């Protein structure tokens, strides 16, 4: 039983490592893609020209959307094949809602504010996954600190 617990904890640790790397990369890509956009620095620019001029989405923002949509759609499917967790239903609902919100912001041309929301969530998910890695690695004090950072 202890071997199975160790194996499950190791599997969860590896999954959190993958998500940590993914969120770090998508946050970096999102930030560099949005860096020169006025609406990164002042959200009133999210709505200037809406909806007429908003359809002129830059290619890097388009790809930010496609990467995020692909990831969360994959998460929706993959969770049926990963280690079963206690929060399976909650995560399923979360992934359905995320795919719906990303899709609707894209379809309704609210990609400026949508990209900002994705950027904020990617940033917070970095510390969340680091917290999980610390927990699975039995570094409880580090996990508590990282969870505090996540909460900010």
C-alpha cells in the first residue's frame, strides 16, 4: 500500500511539473505578446473601438488563444485517463467553463480582455502548481508559502 501511495504521489508530482512548465511558458508567451499593447497597461483600451476595430486581432494573440484553447480542451479529455482525483467533478466543470469562456470571448471579439484574463490566470497557476509540487514532495512549509503567494 505504501508503494502504491508513493507511486500515486510521484505521478501527481510529475503531472504538476508538466503544468508548472506549461503555465510558465504560456505566461511568458502571453506577456511578450501583450507587452506592446496599450490594453495591457490600461484596461480602458480593451473597449476602445469595440466592436468595429476589435476584429483586427494580431497573430500572436490569435495563437495565444489557440494554445490556451487546445490545452484546456485536452485537459477536459485527458482527465478521464489520468490518476483519478477527489476533485474530478469540480475539475471537469472547471474545464468545461474555461473552454466555454475562452470560446465565447473569441467568438464575441472580446479577445483583448480575454487575453488579459488568461494572462492573470496563467501567472497564478504557476505558483499553484509549484505549491502542489512541494506538497507531493512532502515539503509542507514550502507548500504553505507557495499557497500564500498563490492567494495574493
